[in-house]
């Protein structure tokens, strides 16, 4: 459910449209700052957009780093000046590249207080997994990149040409090569968002004295997730690393749930915690069916 503050933000930005900009020049780098490929786009509005190809933990991803948008980013804070994460992620869920629209798999915005937002503040909008990155690269052969209400760029096809070639080579693909969808990876990404929401929901319910945080249930889900998303004897190490990663997410998710209890209150906290478990189990079950 979208909070009233989130609705207010969404209505506010719906009245504005991102001004179209033209890319005037670009600079592409290979193996810079730990990224196989890296490009900086400069526009006629004297603004910069950065794209990074990443292979962190053997997962290919494409990051859009967008700064110089302080007037837009300041809209995503509540009356107390604190970040409204639900509104932010809800507003910028996809990017149109050429003729193709692609969902973002992860969105990060680090500023917590409105007073700290300036022109250097940036959002990170990520497309994850090789098959999704390959779709984005293929779409870049056509002109235009748009994230509604945030950026609208012309002149991108030529500016991104070198970055595309670098990225295909880094991933061991031919330019324009189609990559089959990794459905197990898609279920894993669904699971991860649902898992953090479930943990936060249980923490909120416990803080509201409307339920208890079930550590045993979390441990069982973590174990099942490792087996579902990284099955087989040869993936023993990766499976354990993934379980460790999920356990490492618990403290922040718990803190988020406690903060939600203070900002959103305790109405239906127990029921929402129970409901949050459903997509967690479903993602694991669907992935397990692929074996």
C-alpha cells in the first residue's frame, strides 16, 4: 500500500516532464575502477550520465548513475525531510532504450535527509543478469534513452557505440547476440526483494508487539533459497556464499522494519508480516521446479 506521502509525491511529479537533452560527447573506458566497461555521457544541458557494466560476484549488471537532478530528487522526501524510498522506487521502475522498455531490478538512492541533497547527489538504477543486460545493449543500437520524469536523452546511439562493443566483448558475446532468459536468476531477484520485505515486516510486527521475529523460519528460508537458486554438487561454495549474503542482509532489514513501525504505525502489522511470507515461498518453489 502506498503511503499518503508517496501518493503526494507521485501526483507532484506527474505534472512535470523531464526536459529532453542531447548527448554532445561521450568518453568510454575499459577496466576502470573495477568495472569492465564505463562510459560518461555529457549533454547540452551541461549534465552528466554514467553507465557502468559490472560483473560483481559473477553477476552481470548495467548501472545508470544519474546526478545533476537535485530538483527532482528533493521531491522524494516526506514532511519531516526523510527519504520516501517507496515513492522513489515506484516512480522510476523502468527505462526506455530505443524502442524497448526494460525494468530496473534494483534502485539505490543513498541520501536519507532532504537537506543533504545537492547536484552531486546521484541515483543508481540497475539492470541485472546477463540476459537483461544483453537486451539493454541490443536496444542501444537505436537512439534515445528515457527514464520518465528523470531523463530524456537524444543522440545516444552513436555515443554508446563504443560502450556496447566493450560490454559485448567483456561478457564474451557477439554484438547483438540474443541471450536466453535465466529463469532461475529471475526468481532469485524476485525472492531477494520479497525476503527483505518479509524480514522487515516481521521486525515491524515485533516492534509493535503484534508478533515475534521467527529466527527459525528465517534460517529455514535461507537454507532453502541456497538450494533452490544454486543447486547441484558443483555449486556448493556458491550456495554457501549466497546463504551468508542473505544472513548479512538481516540487520539492515530488521532496522528498516523497526523504522517503519515508527513512521507507518502498527495497523495490520501482524497480517502484513504473514502476507509478506507468501512471495518468498513462491519464488523458492518456482525455482525448485526448474531442477
